[in-house]
């Protein structure tokens, strides 16, 4: 299921040209692991928590994904990436193979920065998205 | 106590008693779940020196509210492990979430415990 959800996330995010126009390339979207030396700006998403609901006989998942953009330009640049991510995800329906996505909602906003020793700053902006799936 | 509503007098004594009994039970559920989140976070926390793991603590009755509890760590880098960071030398992206996974694992049990209070 993680693979199917990751695939659906990648398809949704990489399909948003308004988002990919802001990134280093159309493939600068990573699931958890960012390749060393990857060019900025990029998007990272990962499973931050959650699992099976176990409240009904059918199988349901209640998951939290952390999706954010990283930029070396400015906080505003990271914020613009985040705004496009939000447009693509909040209240939308993902095509997750073998599952029905009946809930996708942003729950919290996060932003910050990392000052690096070489004087650069890495800015980030994103949010936690709750995704609920029902086994189809 | 009896309450007047329009031309009716409603005897809310039973309801008042239920409400009185509810808070201590809800408080117990909050505390139980808070300590479960602490335990879950400690299991999941990345460890080399165990400083992060050992720093994870729970405060119950937070700010005098029996229905509030917080689970937190006391090291400066905990938030970076939770949300991800770029290594200061290699630039490698690293992330080891431990708090939200623990919270989300406990969520269904907490919701069930709270639902039970109203049965």
C-alpha cells in the first residue's frame, strides 16, 4: 500500500506543471530519500504516521503524509512551492491503485529554515496531510 | 439543579452528575494515551547516545487542565529528526520521525476510550 500511495502522490505532484515549474526539474519530487547532491528547489513527501483504522470489517487506512518544498532562494520561494502542493492535494482525490481515497485534507502548516555552515540557508514550507483510504 | 427553559422546568441533576463523573474519566484516558505516546516515541526515536530517547517526557494536567497533556523532548535536535534536515557537512537529507508516528498509533485507542465514556 505504501508503494501504491507513493506512486499516486508522485503522479499527482509531478502532473502539476504550476508546481514543477518552480522546481529544479520536473522530477524533483522525492519520496523520503533525497539523492545526495540533488538540485534545489525540490519537494519531499514521506509517511509521517498512521496505519490501519480497524473499526469496520473492510480495510481502511488513516495516514499522515508530510509534504513540503525546499529552496535555497528564500522563504517565499519555499512558500510558493507549498501553495502549489496545497492546490494539488487539499480536498482532492488521489488515484491509489487498489484503494479508494475518500479523504485528503491538510491539517497543519509547517515552515522553517536550516542555516548551513557555508553561509547558505535552506528554506522549507509544507504541511501535514491526512489521507484516508478504503480497500476497494 | 433544575433549570427553567421557557415555560418548562428541566431537572438536570442526572446530567450534572454524569458531567461531574465524566471529567475524571476523560482525564484518565488523556493521561493513559499521553504516556502511551511517550513510550511509542521512545521506541521509535533514533538513538546513538540515547540523549533524545531519554529526554522524551510527558506533562499531564498541563497548565492546570486535567484534559490536557503534552509529550515533548528536551533536546534541540529532536524537531530536526522528526521533520527532516540536511546534514551540515554532506548535505544529505535525513529524517527519522518518532513523535507523530507514536501519536498516530495511539489515536485509534484514544478515540475508542473517549467513545466508551459516552456509552
